[in-house]
């Protein structure tokens, strides 16, 4: 995806971000949610037309909702996205969330082995918040991130993640992040990569997602295939005000390695990930946070 379409950067000034963090030390999270739903979300739905229209198309075309239901779910989606952002700042202020984790034993087993492995994430739910809650005890955790985030967010990310033995690897135009990624796996560490956004290299692969072909970045899958490493898909989905559900899903790399060329293996791995994304999105339709025409392949 080109950054000119939708960067996913947290809006607001540094002063606003610091004020919000200080406020969370005294305000109830539900109260802030309510204010956002009444005042902030309608504003964005009126003036952020690109995000609104793309989400309306998502609910109409991909989820099959009627016009009124699609409009209502666009509103609910914006509310949920606002809650996800507010939860991030709540953590910066010291608030805590509870996590129910599926397949955590598998994660611990892989973390205890000498070989590194890859985690694929995407822009559904709140993957980032898990990094603030869990400490990487056995292996260092390396997360590939968009480098253009707001200064306050990057400052707090660095502070909290470094305390949990998690290192951010910003995506660079000179592709120097690839060396850090290679070193992480060579050193037996964990590497987390977004699997749904095209950054840097324009190479892509077509996958079926929710009944239609869409472009996914080829890079993460080609990287995992070339290293013949274990791959997990992880989704962190908001269930209630202070509770998240973490889904850890292993991708069958044994089947992947039986395919032909490296590109065919990467394409198969990408489809396995797309299948997992589709299943999660059907279960949590309001937590799809790609605010552009994801299935419009001419624009990606």
C-alpha cells in the first residue's frame, strides 16, 4: 500500500497526546469511550470521507450487509478503532488490561527452542497492546514497524517495549531493515512482520480474502520461506473494556515447503495467512482497520 493512501499514523499534536495520557490517570476508560463515540466519531465520519466510504464498501460488499446495517457498522467500526487508540494511551498512563490467550503453550514451546520464528500480524484488533503486556523472556522480540508514527507514540513505544525485551525495527527506504531482520532470525530471536501492508518493495501476491482476490505483500512470506522458519499468525481482539482475546494460529509450513518454486511457496503461505485473517474478520467485523479500498487492486 502506498503511504499516500492511508498511513495509519496516530493523529493529534504532541501536547494533545501528553494531555490524554495525564487524563487517563484520573478518568474512567468507559467515560472517555462515551465522549469519543458522541463527539469525535461523528466528526470523522463527516469529514474523513475516504475511510468512511472504504468501510461502507467493506460492510456492503465483503460482509453482505444491507445499506442501513452497513452504515451502523461503519459507526461501530469507528468507535472500536477509537477505543483501540485510547487503550494504547491508557497503557502509557499505567492502566492494565486482561488477556485470554489461545495456544499460549505453543508460543512458549517455540520461545524455548534455539531457532527463531516469524509472527505475522495485520491491521485488525490491537496487536500492539500485547507487546506492552508480555515480556519476551526467552528470546528477544523484534517488531517491524512503520517509522512515520507520531513522536509521542514512538517515545512511549520505545519506553514500554524496551522494558519487555522487545526491539522495534523501523521500515527504511534504503531497505536497511532487512539486515536487522536477517540478524534477528540468525540469532534465534522472534521476528514480527505485518502481513497485510505493502511497504518498500512493490512486489505482491494475490490471495482470496472474504470471497474476492486482494493484494498482499510478497515480502514477508518470501522472507519466511527463504529462512524455512516456523510461522505463527497472531491476532489480539478486543472483547470488552479491559479484556482482549489473543489468537495464536500456527501456519502449516510443512505443506508450504512441498510446493514448487520459492514464489509458489510464498504465495501458498500468504493464502494460509489470508484464510486466518478472513476467519477472524468474520468473527470480529468491526475490528477491520484497513481504511482504504483493500480489494481495489488498481490502487494498491
